[in-house]
């Protein structure tokens, strides 16, 4: 069965620090990969997605992610976080079928 | 707002009661998904419609759960004889039918509390 593992449950950073959130998935075939963000009190929003092509994908708000097929990883990065990035971040994969399989999420707290 | 709309936003019910939630997808989207999210977990897939046809159901969708999308537009999710373990956020999402390369847009969810 497909699964997604997010390594960090809770990350605490100061503003301007760099961010990397880990995501590994288990599925050997072609995958679509996603990072969603949920700001406090808001709905899930798409940050970025990978379907094919360049494994380094750029999303909104300065976020990027790198797909490394050999490592089954899709880590999220941002060079300099802001207080407004405080949110919960979910990695998701779609392999067979149409449903997204989500990780458990990482809570990011950024202090100003 | 032309996003995915869910109603109600919050529902408190007594154990054993039936509840029904509604989801209105983005108007041109023919795929509609239901997910459930409990505290500390990511969303878990429940079921999926393409137009009015329910094409996939998760093992999480017990016999007490039923979903419909009668005219291929809005959808309802009903839970019969609610149990405390049903307490969760129920999320609806919709997408275009674009094959693999489509993204899903989520609503704000209905938070169910069973007391």
C-alpha cells in the first residue's frame, strides 16, 4: 500500500531561518507529488506539485521542493521563513488510483 | 467565493444520531472527494465521485457511512448511528477530470463532534 512519511512532527524556527521539511513515500511507480499548507483556521491550499519534468519545482510564497526518485523523497524547502509561514504542512502522493495519500503533517512555528 | 463550499462548518451530535453534510464543489469540476481528518493525522481518503458515479470507496467507509452525488453537482455524506470515534473533520475536495495531472481543491471542512 502507498504511504507517506513526514519526518518532523513539529518544527520551531526563528524568522529568516532556512526551512527543510522531509517527505518520503512508498510507491515504486509513477507518482504525482504535492505539498499542501493549512494556515490556522483556513482550508488546505496547494503550495506546489510535481507531475513530471524538472525535479526541482517552485511553488507559491518562495517555497520549492525537490523530487529525488532514487530516495523516494520530495522535501520542501524555503531559504528564509517568515512569521506568516506558521502553519501545518502536508505532503501527499498520488500513485495508482485518484485519491491523494497524505502524510501526518508537520506543524511549523515561526517566531518573530 | 467560487471555491469548494461545505455545510455546516460545525456539527455537534449525540451518539446514535444520524448526521448529513453537504459539499458544493467548484462548478466545472466533475471529480469530488471526501476525506476525514482526525487530530494529529493527515486527511484520509473516504470516497470519490466522477460526476454522479461513486467510483472508489476506502475501507474506512463503514456501512454506517453513505455518500451521494445525485446530479453530479453537490454531494452529501451521511453518517448513521454516529459513534464517538466518528468525531473528526470531514473534508471535501474537487478537481477537473484531467487524468493523473490534476490538482484537488479543498473546502474548509465540517467538524463533527459526537458526544
